[in-house]
C-alpha cells in the first residue's frame, strides 16, 4: 500500500485548532449544552479543626429556627440553606491519634484509611469524583479541586498519617488523591486562558466569526486528510469530524458573546482574606460559565495552625481548637467559625445571583456541602458533625430548615442522596452508607 506523505504544516494547523476546542465550548451558551433546569451541580466546602457547636446548632427545628451567632451570616439566604444536626462519619476515625488527617481523608469518602506516612496510602473514591463520573462529561472540566493552603502530599502530617490524607479531600481512587489548585492565577488560566475579558460586543462577534471559520478550516483539512488514512485512523477522524460539526452547530446557535464575563487575571500573591474571596469568585465564575459542575474547596489543610489577625485572633487555629473548655478560646473559635460561614454564605449568594431562567438560579440547581473533618477540636469527635447544604439540587432537598437526623446516621447517606439527585445509580457509599437520607 502506498503511503502518502502528510505535511507537517497540516498537522500543526489541525492540532492548533483542536487545542482551542475546549475553550470554544466554554464560550458557548449553557442552553446549548443542557436546558437550565436539567443542570445539576455538586460543590463541597471544607473548613478545618471543627466548629464550636454550641454557637452553631440552632435550638429550634424546622423553618422557624433562630440562627446562632456562627450561622448569622447565612440569615439573608437561609431559605436556601439546610442545617443538618446529628450526622456522623465514624469510618474517618483514626487508629490512635491522627483525627485531623484521617478525618480530612474521609471527609468525602467516608472510608477508614490505612495509617501510613505515604508508602501505602489507601482511601476510597470521593463523593465528588463519583459525581464527576456521572455529570463531568457535560462540561469542559469534569471537576475542579481548589483551596487556599498548598503543600506536598509526601511525608507525615499528623501522628503517622500521610500528608496526602491531610491536604486532599478529592480522591480519584483508593490510592490517587487529586491535588488542589491554590493559586488564583492558575485557576483563571484554566477557566479563561485565551479569553479577553475587556472585549467589546463587536469584538466578541468577530471572535465568534473567527471561531466558526477555524472550524470550517479544520473540517476542510480533515476531509482532505481522510483520503490518505487507513481504516482505523479514518474512523477516528470521522468521529472527530462529527464532533467538530456538532460544535459548529452549537456556536451558530449562541449569541455574539460568552454567557459569562471573565474577570481580569488576578495577582498571584494576595493577603489571606482577599485570596479566599478571589478563589470563591472564581468558583462562582466556573459555575456561571458552566466550565464544570463539580468543585471542591479547602479553606485550609487539616489541623491548620493559621492565625487570623484581621479578626483580632493572633493565636493559631489548631491551638485554640484545643480549647480546654476555656471561655476565651470559645469566643475566638466563634469568631473564626463565623467568618468561615460568612465565606460560605458569600459563595452561595454569588451562585444565587446567577439567573438560569424560569426563576431558577445556579444555587437552586446545586448542592453545596459545608462541613469539617471533626465536630470539636478538643475532643476530636467524628459524630454530630457541623453540616450545611446550600441549594436544593433541583428539588432534591427542601432547604430553609434545621433538621435533626436520627442518632448514628451516616454522613454517607447524605452523599447517597446528593449523588442520586444528579442521577447517579448509587445505593451505598463509603464504609457505612445504607441508603439515601430521608426527611431532607
């Protein structure tokens, strides 16, 4: 069989266009990819060192509860937040000391991890990655892992438990943690690389014409190339060409510009409070642009010793969390925890401002899970964990209430409900999930 020599220029031209395709899809209207009311999202928001539960748990049940001081920041959006009391994650208990690392590793897996400094880490697939397997294919980015504090996954971070456990809440498999991105510039580049946030409507229209012309060029080149390929490669190219044709049709259906407006590329080094806000802004934009529908966020690593001078709390968080029933430490923990909930409320408010049509917001289509690796930083309990869920996940949940679940209810059951809410055929989860959580 005679082999045709294919030009390097042809491959470079085709490859260049292919590389732009994910970006082009991110610029398309969400209505092209899925009807707004069909979109479902799962987000997780982790805070370290537990919560001072005395100032977190409402005294009343139902929709007439009074938010305690730590929950006051959610008051303006309380009708879209579910407060859950009594959930436990007992598989995350460590073998001896190491509650922070083991609890963080099991935060979204509900698994009992192997105690090791790193040679033989073993956890389980996390809830967000089960979600990504179900809905991640609908977006350019199947899932995103974001956070504030970096650090290697190597070494011992907590009483013989690997740093992989202490610094990651997303796990693709038993042995594969998914590191988080902590630099807002990197997140911006992932979301908006090649996009000019200052483009005028006229410039955006020209960009649309250019995108379409690029696709036309790729189709033409692919047709020419097809005659020179063998059967297997021709089939692969045909599949690719079909995808390009579908993409071209989608672009033609969109308006003259993207459905979201990118912010300017942020600085890489920001003071802590501004860093947090920037990452939350980027999370909200990722949702608004429908770049991804699964996001995890770590406000700190397990056992974080960060101080909060901007809150007039100069001691380290972990140190204060070992409160020894000292009222002064309770006050400081309440200050920190209230600020943490304020950040969560900020994210929810941003999502609730994203109008997806028919009176539905991005928050309504989402379940945004908030919790910590332990209940109390002094006792290191893995029972009665602090839990908030923002949004209704398209009617899966009825927010605006404080619900006390039966004793010994596994956290895994909440995750089963969330996963079933996005259409995942899940009946069990983790080490102790028994079925969906009822009454929420």
